[in-house]
């Protein structure tokens, strides 16, 4: 019985694999060796290698400079609540257009979230990885500094139980977040 011949799609994947590995050569370190390509199809390996290459080549820029023109927001103390709400909705959509998703926002008022975006998110230097399935998730609280917020509004019953067992501390009562909002979500 004659061995099966690779089809043109398989050959294309193998050629792409060789090209990606060549382009990654200057960046090689132990991370490339941790990936065991013997158990995944070449197409999946190529996706992984392409994402590594995109990461290595991505510029580090303040998030505000991911936009053309640069995204600048007016100071919140000069804006009415209605202006804040309108600007916040527009800013959330703009951030999503660059595949930046804000998570855990419902404990913050519109003014607080707007201020967080202005003060913490827009000036933050981040790698701008240009891959269609790559999203930057920004958690709008620090669960290590603010466990009460996470435990009160976002943690599941199981997560709350594990936290109580690990810390020995009392749990805050669960509550619905005070500022429910619909946020854009990545496509499924």
C-alpha cells in the first residue's frame, strides 16, 4: 500500500510553519521549547507561532495612542453627569473597537468608571497585539487590594467559600452591583 501524499493545504501549512519558525528565530527563548507541537495539528501550531510573533513585534504604547487621533478625554470635574454618561458610553465603544474590554465595572458609577479610564487605562502602556481574536481585558478593580468588592459583587458561591477557607476571614454579604450596565463582549 502506497503512503498517502500530503494535499496542497497540508503543504501550505508546513511551508507557513517553516516561515514562522524562521521569523521567530531572533526571539527564541525557553517559551518556544515549552510548546509540544507533536500533539497538535500543524494549523494549530501555526496559530500559536503567529500569535507569538505578533506579541514579539507588537509595540508598547499607552492605550490612548492606540487610536488615531489619540484618545483624549476631558477632565470629569468639568462635566455634568449626563455628559459623563454620554462620553463614557462612547469611550467604552471606542475601547472595544480596539479590542479592549472592561470587566467588573458594575460597582462603579459612570463618573467613577470614566475617571478610572482617564486616570488608569488610557495612560497605561500595553502591547498592542494586532490579532483578530486577541482582546485585552481590563479588570476595573484589584482583587488583591480590594477583595471585598470581588467577594460582594462578583465572586461565585464556590469562590467565596474557597476564599473564606484560605483566609479564615468573614465574608461580606453578597449584593447586586449598584450600577448594572451592558458592556460589549467578544464574539463567541
